[in-house]
C-alpha cells in the first residue's frame, strides 16, 4: 500500500483542485464541509470527493473542517447506495473509520 505525503496546510487546495476540476461552478472549502456535515451526497463535488480524492486527504479535510465522522460515513454510504463505487483505498479507509467509530463508543 502506498502512502500519500503532502503538506497538511495544503489539504484544502488539493481537495478543492480535484473536486472542482470537472465543473464550472466552484465549491469553497466551507461549502464542501457543510455539504459533508449535512450528508448531502447529491452535491457534485461530494461525489467527486469520494470518487477521486485519496482517503488520507478526505479524512484530513473532514478533520480540519470539523465534519463529524458519523456525517462523513453517512454521506459515503449514500454514495454507495446510489450505485457508485469509490476507489478501493477509499472503501478501505471508510470501512476502517466505521470500525473505529463502532468500537470507540
């Protein structure tokens, strides 16, 4: 398994550069974090996040913007329920996050 190494201060730039690339309308970090916290899987950039962003960046973005793990997992599950299949590493990271959440309660 490869590890992604980046300067964590550039997390927003890396995430937004990826999720906004296919679209004319650009989401801000605050808007993306709000949509994640609200479990809004219908927002195009949320879809892009789970499809095209490395899991380490997803988790760091959520942590930096205080998106509750439960909301992140709920949004991820909605993406799955809609029939989309994220990268294997994202699936593994979300599965691990779910396990940690269940056993830390």
